[in-house]
């Protein structure tokens, strides 16, 4: 079926949302500094789902960012090495490539910078990078995957290459062509009347002031309690958000506006 794009002038709501949001692209975007190839994505996919990248051989990237559950684990706090509970829950891996930064506190600039962190985090996967590389070199099959993905490298099995491959795979975890994407591209019939009413309320109530752009969020940092800051009896004393990265007082209890199963 061929969809004829509507004239936004005939649909004031469409004109409004097209100025505020962008549709998810139909093909995965490129990541700065990564010349992604099918071989690299294939390697990254294998690593993403491999629990042997953890000290216990029981936790993979997919454990906390389950593709079948919308890229999250549906837990208030993710569970890692030795059943430890992380301080925050897992933001979704879906469409994460479009976020302004990675992790709730923005400590990683992009997916490549993010990919290696959880592997050696003692609360998450709990394995040193050195041990992880030794393990990968000892697993039949990975040598060929790394050699094909990083053909120019004399020693391709490195943590930098592993992180690059995982990031290349994660960049493919996008959700294009949803009804909202179709509406943004001009298909007036893509949304039901009820959905259009909800979208109009979303715009009128100011939700789109923070939740905008290609990811309906993830493009800015915001304080915990945008309208009114919660009291000290509610704010977590051991987690001050982005302040732990910048050490700037104004960043206390500020986080990136990412998406997850529950609140950060």
C-alpha cells in the first residue's frame, strides 16, 4: 500500500509535532569513529548475548538489556555479579544510539564508550578486561569472528575491538516505522483518534518540552523533580546523579532523560 504524505497545513497537530519530533530512521545510523560492517555487527551480537563475558559466566549484556523485554530487565534495580543490586535500573538499549549520552548520569559519550564499562564493573559483570580477553582468545570461533571484523589488526582480539563491535550491534537496535513514525512522515491515518487526542494532550500539557526529538527524550539532562524538588527524606543520599560525574553543585540529582521500565 502506497501512503501519500499529507500536507501538514491541513493537519495542525501534524505540523506541530513535525517541528518537535523526528521519525526513527529506517536504517541504523552510523556511529562516529566506527566503520561498521556486517561482520562487526555479527561479532557484536555474539558478544552481547554471551554470558561468558562475565566473571560468573552467568551475565551478559542482554541480562539487563533484554531485547525481548523492550531492551530492559523490568527491575527497579538491575541484578549483577554475586546477586548484587545496582544503584540504578537499566535504561533501554533500544534506540539508545540516539541519546545525547549513555548511562543515567551521562558518563559515557556514546555506545562505544559505554560498552566496556559494565564488563569490568564489580557490581555488574565483574570481570577484568584482561581476563575477558584471555577468555575470548580461548573460545573456539571467536578468533575467526574478530579476524573478519577487524581484518587490518594484527592482534584483533582486544577489549577496544570488543567494545566497538558491541556498539556496532547496539546501533542496529532501533525501532523504525512505528505508527508515530509514519505519522511524522505524513500518514494522517497512522494514529487512531484516541492516539491523536493523547498526542495533542502531550503537546498541550508541555510534556514535549523535555520529551522531544528523535527519541522522544534522551536529548537533555533534567533534575529529579522538574516542577518541585523532592525533600531530603525522598532523595537518595548515596546517588546524586550527574553530580557524581561533574562534581558541579547544580548537577545534584540531575540525570539524562533516558527511557526505562521504571524511574531511574
